[in-house]
C-alpha cells in the first residue's frame, strides 16, 4: 500500500479533517505505518481531531517549510498515545498561530522543502502511506498536494455547488495525471447509500469509496474530540471508515 494520498474538498464544512483523522487511525489499527500531514496552512485544525492541545506542539510544518527547524522536530508520534497495538501513526501539525497563518499567506514557503519532507518521511520512518489533509478550494497548497501525491480522494456533499467544484477539481487531478476517487459526506440518512453511490459515480465517472451519512454523534464527537475509529469501532460511521480503509489497501 505504498501511496501518497491527498484528501481534499472544494468547499469547507465537509468533515474532511474528522475523516482524515479517523481514516489514519483505521489504517494504523490495521497494521500499517501511516504519516498524516496537516497542509491546511490557512485554517489548521487536524491537531484538534487527534486531541492534541496547541501547548503540546513544539514545532510545526510551517517552521520546517521556512527552514527554521528540522523535520524530526515536527513529527509527533501518536502510536503510544492512541494505544495502537499493530501499526504506527505519525502526525505533522500546521501552526494555528494567527501570526504564522498571516505569514504563510503573505510570504509563502519553500516548496522544495515540502517535497523533501514527503520523501524523508517515507524513507526515514518506513511509512506505508502518507495522508495529506489539504485546504478546501483550489489554492496553491492544494495544487502542491495534488502534484506531490499519486492519489487524490475528493470529498463532496450531495449539493449542486459541491458537485460543480468537485468536477473542476477532478479535471485538475486528471491533468496532473493523478488517480482520483470520491467520498460522499454528510449524505441524507433518508436516502440509501447505494442509491447515492450509484448516482455520484454516474455523474462523475469515478469510483465512490464510501458514503458517510449525516450523523449527530459525529458532530458531537468533533466537539469532544472523540475518535470513533478508535473508541467506537462498531458505530455506523466507523464501519464506513474501515470499509474505505480496506478499499484503499486494495487499490
């Protein structure tokens, strides 16, 4: 399962970071070594999903991309913290400091260092896969992530605006020559997931790895930082996540 996976959505509010965190944990629990990167430099939040306080973060991806710290300074090993018995999970956080966010928006960063980080993470940590949580929309960071990865997974809701944005993003991934898949999130519970999957695949001509119904439990988990793939593996949301993980393994 040697893959670099960019997980992206054209619009915010799709539950992307929640899905990235749970999918990373599911793959690690299956015995794989996973590296997860928060590349949403304009609005980072993946550390919250993993239950990490900002005070615990000593160095960030921003600092590495500005050349002010080493890659090893940024890596947070979550394996023991999450009591993962088989696989491993490493996390690289982005800075939530307003000053750093403004700096990266104004000055950018050294793109070559991001490519170096991807290569070194895999080789030094022996990773099976790297998962990147991108910034919604089509920013420079998003294009960088798509170009740096061999697989793009696009999240979409059953919504006209999401569909239009997803179509644009799929065209861009095609031009980059990247493999792309879809996940439908916040799907209406009253509609069968099989019907939604068939319709979305018909519209876009791309495989749908999973349909995640809207669930109030998941919304509450976002507030309490509960990771369903870890704490409630039998929950309907977790079952969808593990099914998606199995499909990624089999790609």
